[in-house]
C-alpha cells in the first residue's frame, strides 16, 4: 500500500518558468516563516507588561519551545522529504504553522502561549527541511549561490516585517491582533505550495537522478551523514552562528529600548529597517560572491561564510558595548551585512556536499544540530544572564559565538581545499 505522501512517479525536471514559480512560492513562504518566527521579539515588552505578566526567562522560553519542537520533528520530515511528495508535505507544514500562530492570539497564560508557539515548530519543520533540496532540483549547482541568495533574502525581509508589523499592530490593536495578522495569510501559501513542481531528485546534478526505488534506509542515510566530515564541520559552524543570531535577533529590540533608551515603537521599526537593508545587501553580495569564486576555489561558499563571519566579530562587540548612538548604530549595520553574507553560501555548501537523495535528511540533521546547540539555549541563557546582571552584559556572548562560527567555517574551507589539491 502506498503512503499518501509517497512519490513513486516523479515528474520531469521543471522548465525555466516552472523553476521561477517554484523559487517565488518558496521564497514567499520563507518570508512568512521568518515574519512569524520573529514577531514575538517585537512583542516582548508588551507581553512582559500584559495581563500574562511574563518575565525575561519565560519570554526566552517562548523562542526555545518553538525551536525545540522544530528541531525534534525535523528528522521525521527529512526522511519523508527524501521519499514522499514534497509539495504535499510543504502544504501540510505551512497550514499547521499558520493555524498555530493565530491560536497564540487566544492565549490566556504562559502555558497556552508556550504550547501555541511550540506547535508552530511542527509546521515549520516540514517546510525547513524540504525547501533547500527542492530548490537544488530546480537549478544547477553553478547557480545555487544566487538562487539561495534570493530564497534566503526572505530571512531579513521576513524578520524585519516581524519586527515592524508586530510593533505597529501591537501599538494600534494590541499583541493578540499581531498574532492573527502573522498567522492567517499562511493558509493561502499552503494552497500555493500544492502547485509546485516536484522534479526527480538529483535532476540538476552531474550524478544524475536518484532512483525512486529502493530508497536507502534511515540508518544508512544518517550513518553516511555522520561520516561526512565536510558536512559535519559546516553544520557545527552553523550551530555557533545560529546561537549568535538567535540570541541577538530575539533580544535586540528590547536591548535598544531598555539599555539605549530608544522608544518602543522606534526600536522595533528601526531594527526592522536595519535588517531589511543589511539583509538585502549582505545576502545578495554573499550569494553572488560565492558563485563567482566557485570557478576558482572548490570551497568558495565556505570561504565566503567563514571570512565574512570573522570580520563581523569586532563590529558586533562595538554594537553591543558602545553606549554612543553614532558608534553602535553603524556597528549594527556592519555586523548584520557581514552575518547575512553567509546565508546563501553556507546553505549551498550543505546541499552540495551530500548526495541528492540525502538532501532533505541532511538539512533536517543540520536543523537539529544548529538549533539544539544554537538558538534553543541562547535566548533563555541571555535572559537568565540579563536577570543576573543586565541585558548589555548578557549579549556579549554573541560576539564570542560569531568568532567560533567563523573559525570553524574557515578551517573547514582550508581543509577542503587541501583535500581537493586546489581543484575548483
């Protein structure tokens, strides 16, 4: 008997128009993914002062609950994504997270809000694990840096919209309305996901299409991934990077309001505007540079990610340590540009270093590792450190994590170049 999501007869590789449609829909979903994910950050101070009366540690747990569920369910969707109908799984995931987000607006206390935000992770696990591999089957390897730059530019735009929309709706109608506005449009995107092409796995790779039968066992897939040293190093760097950006993104608006005296509505809108501009510049620059350097260096994607991230360390320290607006604001801009430069290249590196038939599982395992080691602990840890001292001191763990990420990626790039003997 066939499972309802099983895809025994994949279609032909999509033409240019179908590939562009797939990229457009997946990018739109990714935008709402991050709008939904970061809307809580815009509501932190309102939730703290609301009838729910949440403290900083509980506020940090709202981010962690979502990430824990997202992380734990990703391996399941990774296996299904390597075997089943990817558009159907995507539609299921988008629909689930949209309903859960809207339900957060009905919360009557910490527990109900925590459960609603945690349930969002089930839906996003389906989307997050499947989309990168699907894009890799829409476009050849030589174009993936730019394609992933388009796809991942939805991160800064969606995150910024989370801050801006959340802040504006909260200011006018309250925090409950902000959750409704963030969640309900996703139901339309779920229907659009059903229209996506589902090409043969590996159809854009030199290795050729992955046979539909027999699929490798789950144990074999994960055994291969754990033995893939370039993949493991890339993911470990990603975990440190995610620790940094997860903690920074969640607490930055509260930091600007609480420690720098920026008015609440200005803090969310100002930080959101910075994220949009720096995200567009950094993400497109990183994707373009990675593709351009790939002709010369085999590990170009990792070189771009590692070097850009190391350069972000001193800027991040200045952004958090200096009380002068003329110093910390430009430093935030520089930090964000350099951090966003790695988003396209590092995800290209992950899908390129594994076989086509393992891509959803590889992305799932990377999601598991980078969140369990990254933004699962960072928001509540920073919240706990903030309660012990203050938010400015607590956030100084961020530059340390950025340095670790850059060092791991740079070492992985150097190691890969040595193993390849300088071949592109």
